[in-house]
């Protein structure tokens, strides 16, 4: 199992799909919600096992990656 604080990868959980640590909720689901014009609160309401801090941390990490990568 690979764990990066708020994101975990475990071949025994959803075949290794990155999920929020301590849940079976794929990180991709959060991105799909936001892409579909749904709010962070909508996502959190639908997936109560994910804590707000986890979701915000993932978004901050993705932002940092995007801002530091050359275009």
C-alpha cells in the first residue's frame, strides 16, 4: 500500500485506484464533481466519509503540481 497522507493506493482497494485515505472514495470522484459544476459541499454531502480537510488538501496539492509544472 502506498499512502500520501490524504491519498492512498492499495491494490486490495478498488484495484489500486487512488482513494481518500481511510475511505473507498476515489479522488477522481471529487474532480468529476467539480468538473460537473457541483460544489465541494455537494461532494462532501454525498461522501460523508471524506473530511473537508482531506478534500481541500488534495485540491491544494493538485494546484501546487499544476503551478510548478512547465507549460
